C-alpha cells in the first residue's frame, strides 16, 4: 500500500527521517523502512486494544481454587453470563492453569485476550471466564499477581464486527508466533510445527534490535531509539 493510500485512510501523519542516535517518543507509527542496516536500542509497541470497550472493570482478587476473579459489586452489576470481555492483565505474572483442552493447550489466562463470562456469583462479586461460549470455566492453579488499576476486564461494545472464524490444526504446535521483546533479545520469534524456535529478526549486543537495510516492518510503535543506521518512520494521525 502506497503512502497516498494511507493518506486516503487518514493514517498520513508526519513522516520521520531518523539517523544515528535519534529518538522518537509518544508517536503513532505503523511502519519502519530501513535505508541502511539499523540497530535500535528501543522499540516499544502500542498494546492498546483495538476493540471497543464500554468501561474498564478493575480486578481486585483471583481465587484459583474456585477459578474465580473478583470485581466490585458495582462492576459485577453491569455484567451478564455470556458477555464478551477483554482481559488486560498489565504484567507478566498471569494466573496459570495445567488442564489441557481438546487441542492440547493449557487452559489459562492470556494477557490482552477476549473471553466470555461463564458464571457470576453476585453474593461474593466473583465471575468465571471461559475461552469460548459453552467451553466451561478456565481451570487455574495459581492466582498470579495483580497489577493495580492496570489489571482489568472490559465489556466489549455491541458494535464490534465479526472477522470470521479460525480453526486450528490440532496436530500443529500451538505456540507459533510471539513478540519476545527483551526476554532473549529477539523482537520476533516464530516456531515450526515441532516447536523449534526460529528467529526472524535477531539482535546484537544487549537486547538491541537489528533490522537489515531495505526492509519495511509494519508495527504499531510508540517509542524508538535508533543507535546506528538510517530509516523512515511512517506515522498515522
């Protein structure tokens, strides 16, 4: 898609030319085009949900023995069984589960994912979540760690579209793609069907991201620190 097409879509914000040592903060970038081999000391991704959320409902506790999460009485009153919600955990210590589903995946919470309300206990202000409607409550083995106001669920607005369905190949490895960040120094990691890791873009030094010359990478970026090289950063309004 050309820059004119993005302008037509309303995405044509300022275009930044970055060279050695340049820093861009609080931007709304959707693509980086490298003019030379670039080494980035920082690439922060925008993880804001793209789905419409009516209100953020703070999670105040998790009880893994009952597979329940606690909200305030006021927030509980806004929910009904079957509601579709967005889970934002806000940290790395998410409640874990060991029970396997029919496709061999551990049933557990996943950050920034969509779930359904499976049950509501208004006496204790607790709810249970399920991955799909009718699948049954997610079974947990620990409580995880709450991250204050950044651990919440949000009821999705009724205006959300359906983008079709996806049927997973049950014989394939479930973990196929992930954004690793500074865990092992690779911003992109993918896995083949046998579970072997394949790094798409490697890094140099201490968690620096290295992108070869002539590549265009489409990512929702908010902050960039370029160590060496030259690139064009495309932003949207």
